[in-house]
C-alpha cells in the first residue's frame, strides 16, 4: 500500500504476525497455501457499520425515503429486536464483510431494547473471527422530548455512561494486535443532549478509548444544527471536545472548507460511506478535498438498512466512482481508493499494526483470485476496483483463516441463514 507491489512473492505468517515478505522464502516447517493466480492485499478496514441492521434490509416503506423518514419507518421494527436478533445480525453482517475482504470492522450499536447489550455482538465477532471495534452508542432524546426515536428506544444518560464504563472495562484491549477495542459513540448530535456529548468525550479520554458519531450527513442534518445549536456541525463538535486524533466521524458529506481545515488541524478522522450516501440521496462527500487537506479518511459500508449491501470492496469502488462524478476521471485512482480502504481505515481506527503487508504487522491478508471470468482480459490485475473479483478467495485475520476458497471457514452459516428467515418473518409479522 506504500507503492511497492511485489510479483510472485511469498508471505510467511507466524503467531498472527507477518514474519517475512519476499520472493523464494524458505517454507520449511510451514503449512503452505498456494496463492498462484491471486492478488494479496492487506485485509480491508471498515470504519462505520450498524451490524444489527442486517436484519432490516430492503424494508418496504424505507427503500426510497430520506434519512429522517427512513429512520421513522425503521425505529418501530428495531424496538422489537431481541438480544438473539443482535447476535444473529452481527454474525451475518460480519460474515458478509469477511467475504468482501474485510478483516477489521467497527460497529456502531446505539439502541438496546429488550435487554440487548454490546456483549451480544462481541461474541459474534470472536466466532466469525474478525478484528472488532464495537462502539457503545446511545440515544437519549425520545419523541416526548422533541427527538426522533420513540421513547422505548432511548436510555437515561447516567445509565448510558455507566454502561460505557462497563463495556470498556470488560472488553477493551489497548495492546498491539488487539482483537477487540471498544469506543464511545452517542448516535448523533440530534439524538442525545449537549451534556451527554461532552461527558462522553471526557469519559472516553479518561479511559483512553476512541470517540465516534454521525456528523454533517446531509442538508437536513446541517439545518438541524443551525436551528437547534446555532452553529454548524463542525463548530458543535469542536465546542464539545469532539475533535482530535482519537475521534472519527461518520459521513461528513456536508463539511465546508473551514470544517475540513478544522479536521486536518486536529487530526480528526472521517468514515466515508459512499453507497449509503447514494442510497439516501445525501450527496457526495468532499473526499478529494479532505485528502488534499491531509484529513484521515477511512471507508464505511454503513448499516445494511441504508446500503443495503456490506461489500467493502464494492464500497471502495463506489468511493472512486463518486469522486469522479464530482471532479473528473482523475479525481481518484483505484489504488487511491484501496489505500483509503486499508491504510486510511487503519488510521481512522487508531491502529498502526494493520492495513499493510509488511514484516511486523498483524497477519490480516485478503487473497483475491484474479484467474476467473471477472478478471479475464485485465492488463493490471492489481487494479482490483476496475474489474473483478468482487469477493475474496481467502481471508486471514491474525493469521487465522476466516475465509477459505470463497466460503466462511469459521462458522457453519446454514443455521444463521435459517434463523434470519425466521427473524424477518417474525419482525414483519
Ligand atoms: Zn451510520
């Protein structure tokens, strides 16, 4: 990802770490996987998702709605979710990401009906085998307080902060190579109070964890900020401690030049979600300008209810195409988009141990078979976003084979798929 592309090279993995990279490595004592006909990239990094939404894809009545109307259609359905639904949707969503070459994902879970806990998704991630950055999201302003979500989906603010502490103490691992790191993530400035935004930032810094939320997603969002807070989203974030190298914001479609400058100066990162932005008609995020200004940008598939597909390689392709729609064919190259999907995502999540195939980095590697129909005729198979394939042949995470020959190797998916059909019938019923 730093410009060096090796041909006919070997990678040796030892104990979850990349031990050697180069041609003709000694394979003595190693289990050998023949990757002839493949391109190897770092495992892709997903910086924004709502895994629970995997059970509410393509819901009639929400398919063509704008953001706020879309939320109002889906809130009553989500309020019927059980803890098992959260675990199941996480298993499905994580497996889908893995097949698209994603080895590390963040998740933003901000509603906890019927006894659900962040713990439900963390168990699923360890089974599927992805490196996981779950964030403890929250909403506290319900309909009766003039907010958007029904009162049944909001929590008391002291209970939210208490549970943030609980999940950080129980699951957050700051060590290199960590498989789980927890973040703090009130849903958005329009679903919690100013005080909670401020207190969440203080708590996250006391505990040394990262901060995440939705920001400046569309025009309605900016209008809400101007009307309710008397300032633009960037100003609101800055005033409450929500800028800095430990913060990453989802979307940021409507950041203006001053806000881009603010993000660059404070090293605040962005999770760019191009398919979701297209799907909800939010607009084209100024990614070219952000990158030129030095802002850290990662990619996010966003929740499956607003994409509705969680293919991270396709997301990178969409990022590339969308910048070209706005700024011309040279606005973003395929390699640029792959850089955002790997190195950019790792930086947005504050990780210096993933995102590159290099000695000493964690062994998170995606193997793409470029010998098939989708790639036939390619003059540059490493430009994965211009032609196929659209899913991986093999995926290693921490040296463990999560996808093998195009199938999930860690979990038998038959049971979760059957459970998903039952869950949709029940939730629709
Ligand atoms: Zn989102």
